[in-house]
């Protein structure tokens, strides 16, 4: 796969998460984007996504760190599907954790050609199992 | 999950595949959509997608049938991510086969509100393994 400009966009978004910089983080989302907070719980719109991230940061005692272990980019008609090996680590209730997810992120280009995240679903196709579809 | 209008769109597209109705099938795609034909092989644009499907129909000796065993819909900012348990069956070289994939389909709404497929990736996050990202 050739290198894709979205790689640096996603790395910058991860940096904003790791620094808990909500103002910077919100710049990566389209106005009516949807974040899958957990299976069955979606946050739609920048304000709700911002509140969800603030709650996530609190939940993990401000220890959450995210990085991508590998990414695949598929682009079509002004949209892009990013498949990512998303690695999360931190500490919860005194125990350190390492989580690996196979995530699915959808982006679209705005009229200036800038990529904005429209759907942030770190659970990938595992949502099928969580919702009883498999 | 509530019922989503994309369910009937995808069922109609599957019907077009099963009937090898390429004219009807192409109506579901955006002009510059991308079909992941197989890992590492993408077809972009309606004409190339049409040719890819014609080759797929030939490859399976016109036996290919597709249906969705379960779907999850996540919508954000005029786009939708469909996660699907995609079931394929048919006959190849005299042997019947049943394949299950956890697929990822991206749609966007056009100016009339009609959903068009922009990225058709039946391999879902398995592309990460195929391309060495995991």
C-alpha cells in the first residue's frame, strides 16, 4: 500500500488524545461526526464527542495512550476507510492494561480537500458480535 | 440498533449481484467508488468495478450468491459505515463453498439524499492481516 496523507492526520489526532488536548482533537472531526464510545453507545456532533472524550479521560484516570500499530487506507469518491490496528494502554483501578482493536475510521474530504473524520469506530467489525448480528 | 434505510439498499444490491444484473448493480455506486476485489487489488470507478464484477461472475462459473447475515449501521456527517456479516456461496471447480466475511461498506448521501456506495470492502479489517499491518 502506498503511504497515505491520512497517516499523519491520524497520528496527529492520537497525539491530541494522548495530550488530552480537546480543542486540537475536535479539529479532526466533521461537524456531525459520530464516535462509537462503546458498543451500542454513540456520540454524534462535536459537542457530544468532546464530552465523551472528557469522560473517557476521566474514566482512565488520565492515563490513556493510543497509537496505531498498522493502517490500511482505501479511498473512494471523496471518502476514505481507514483500517487500523489500534493499540490502547493505560492504567485502570491500579492495573495496567494493553488493548488491541481492529478499528474502522471513515473520513471525507471537505470542499478545501481537507480530510475530516465522520465516523470513529475503534471497535471495527467486532460491533457485529456485540449487537448480536453474528 | 434501529432499522436503517440502507438495509433495503444493500439487499437490493445483493439481488443485482445474484442476478448478475450489472446495469442495476452499478446504480448503487458513486462515480469514483472503490471496490476491494481482493486484498491488494482495488477497482476504482464504475467502469472498472463493472469489469471486476463481470470477471468475478465468470470466475465462479456464474454460481455466486451473496446475502447478509446481520448488519450494523453507524451514520455520521452524511456518510454511513455498514458492518456486515456477508455470506457468499457458490461452486468453484466442482466444489461448493460457503464463505463468511465481516465486511465494511462505506456510503455517502448525494445532494438528493440518496445513499451511494463509495467503498465496498467485503474483507473488512482482515485487510490488515493480508497487507502485513498486523
